[in-house]
């Protein structure tokens, strides 16, 4: 019953969030601010994690394919497919669920407990739309860019690590990257990143919006936002993989 | 004018408001007083529509607010000004942006017109040259004054204040009370103030409504309150030893 209650409340909140904005110009300004806060400010963490994950994937692949019958360019190929198919969308989304999700939930939760949301409602403003819609749109616009960044930096990190460790040459790595390349994998990854962005933004906003109490409850909402976003990312990863790759 | 007719409200089966009827007059400062947990904040939130009432109606200038659809309620709410207990200023916006917010949202004023209006409102609450500060950089009293400036920026017809003096020193509290009285008269608003501060009751209670255990027990002016024989109200207002002695002196003179 509680799950049904949450689904119902979540659906109603999303419906309210997508209502017609009071003044488009104000929403546009908020959209730009959110793009900076949620997207641009995540570039650093995505780049750092992608670089090291690409490096680790390459070295692990190399040490697990030491059979002389296997060509070394497979290291590049395995690194490419791991990064494109899973890492740049799913793992990056899980990382962003922690960073962006907790930020959204704590920001909106704090606004709730300090009566700022009530203040918006009293002014005759649809608080759900004003606060949540720009976050959803901003994150859905920027998530694919973060995903592409993760792909590029991850593959670059793999190349640096592979060559530095002496497990693969530049020529073999680049050949592996280009070998049997399926462009649809990028499309698949980008579709996933957009849907994961929607899940992170809406689930976190939901937990923040319905926070009640004080600072302790804001922290609790923030934690729940990260946990639930992560669970739904994994669930939808399974569903989308079956739908898009089968 | 705001009229409350027979409203009741309960949460999880617990009756918080029980058949309350009262009217609040235009151009006057109307006070809702009562102990903590008496139901006065719930009553205020019902009046402004943050809580749906279980029974009864609320009328704004003769129009039934409880029966309105969301769009009509939004239009009425645009005539509201609200001063929350903690100020409820938007943390991410500067003082100027907080005050300008409603102008940006609901008017087609030019940048210059908005700037003039913001400056006027900030000057009105004696907060000049603080435009670029963020709420975190302000004292409690300054936050309340910015909240008042934000509340009056669109010339509201109704002003609601939820415990405007909480957390303030007595001198600043009196300044805030005076400011509320002045702007109520200046803009001819219907003002409702929620408080349990005896100083505020004496300072600005054109009309005072005493709430306890979700029921209305007494109503009158701040002048009537000194002579009331309502025991519950006397126990609430004159709980302080010094104030009780002052009342005894007043009673003996009469």
C-alpha cells in the first residue's frame, strides 16, 4: 500500500511539475542556472572517474587476456565496449545519483522545512513546476554531454594506462577501438543517459519536496533520494538493455 | 475583509480546529493569539489555503475561497503578502532579487521601474544599501524586514504574519510591530498576525482573537483585553509575574 501511495504522489508531483509555467522568461533563467549547477559542475567528477575507470578497465582486460592466441587489440575493443555500453551511461549515472541527486533532494528539502516552498505557493506560484521542471530539463539536456565526455575521457585514460603499463601498444589500442565498431552503441548509451537523468532528477525532487521536519529529515531525504535513484537506475538499465539491444 | 465561517480541521483523527467563525476587518491589524499548540498556525494556514479545511468556508471580500478552483485561488493569492516565522527568504537570491521576485513573476514592468519599486520597499523597511547581501548575511530582524518588503512589493490587499517577533529582541520586535501597523494603514490592508507575544497584543491588537484547544474563546480589542474576566485568557496573557502585578495595579485603580 505504501508503495502505491508513493507511486501516486510521485505521479501527481510530476504532473504538477510539467504544468504550464507562470512566466517562461523566469523558467529560462532558472534553466540556465540549473544547467550550470547540475551539469557543468559535474564535468570534473565525471572526467576524473572516467579517466581512472578507463585505465583500470584496460589494465584488467590486459591481465585477463594474456593468452598468446588472443590478439592485443582486443584490449582496446573490450575497453571501448565496456565504456560505451555500461560505464559512460550506467556507472556515471550512479555516480551522478550521489552528487546531483543528493543536491536536488537537500536543496528542495531545505526549502520545504524553511517554508520557502510555502512562500512560493502563497505568492500564487506552482512551486513544483518552478523548482523541479528546470532541474529535470537541465539535467536531461546535459546528461548526454556528460556521457560523451565520459566515453572520450575513459578511452583516453585506457590508452594512457595501457601504454604506460606496457600491456598494449598505441597502434593495437587504436585498432581495437576502431575494430567492429557499432555506432548504435553510442545511441543506446545516450538514450540510457537521458532516461537515467530523468529518474535521478524526479526521484530526488520527489524526496526533497515531501520532506517534513527539520535538518535530520533533510539528510534522510537526501539519502533516500540517492538509494532509490540508484535502484531505479539499475532496474531501468535492465529494462532498457532488453528493449534496445535485443 | 476576510470572513471565516465554521471551519474545522483535523489531522489523523485529531481535531485541531473546531467550528471557528471570525471576521477580520480591512485596514486593521487583527491578531490571533493562543498558546503553543492551540491551533493558531493551523488556522492561519487554513485561511491562506495551505491546509484544506474539513468543514466551513473562508471568504475574501465576499468571495468563497474554499470553493474556488486552483486557478482562481492563485489569482486571489497574488493579492497576499506573507511574513513567515523564519522569514522564508529564498537562500539563493540576494535581498534585491528576493524583493523583486514577484515583480519579475507577475508584472511586465521595465527593469528601471522594478528597481525603483524595490528601492522604495527596502527604504520603507529601513533597509537601504543592503541590496546585494544574501539572507545568510542578515540578522534575524533584517530578514523579517526584507520579508515585509517582499510582502508589500505588489501592494497586497491581505497581509499575513506568522509570529513576526519570534527570535527577536524586545526592541527589534517593537520595531517590526510598528512597521506592520504602519504598512497596514498605509496600504489599507487586511492584516492577520499570529502571535503569543503580549507586547504585540498591546501594541497592535485592533482586533484580538484568542484560540485554545482548537476553539475560539474570546474576541475583542487590545483595550478590552485588560478588563476581560475570561479566566483562560487572563491566565495566558498574564502568566508573567511582572505583567500580572501591572494588571493588579490597573484593576485597583478602576
